[in-house]
C-alpha cells in the first residue's frame, strides 16, 4: 500500500470519528523518502494533500520502510525517534497528538 493510500485511510477514518480530531488545529507534513504529504486538521475535519500547500506546524521525516513499519505496528514511534529513523521538526506538542490521529487507521 502506498504512503498516500495509508494516509488517505487515516484521514477517512478520522473524519468518521470527529472526536479523534477534537482539539487539533494543525498541519502535519510527512516527508517520506523524498515525497511530501500533508494532513491539515481544522474544525474536527482532516484533509490530505500531496506536496506542501500549507505551512506545517509539525514535520515528520522518515523512510518509506520506517513509515510502513510504524503504521503496521512493527516499530514503536519512540524507538524510531530515539534511533534516528524518525525525525520531527516544529511543534513537539502537536507531534505527541499525532500518535492518536494515526491510531485511527487501525
């Protein structure tokens, strides 16, 4: 499954459960193996975009392999961060909330 398809699934599930998005008003940018994707969350609604149309609050950089391992539960996000497989720039408080959003795929 492509990175875009996985993120699209996350966004669809999150939009089906708006409580998942409560309190979020942010733009997450995912830089995955040279490709960029953004998830904008505003007013309990998430939107996925390819590229960088918005100013991100939190940017996550990782490889395609690491992305899929995280999404499949094969790799812990904290472990990925501590070992340098996952890099985060920007608002760390938003990064912490990202984990709840990504769980909406499961």
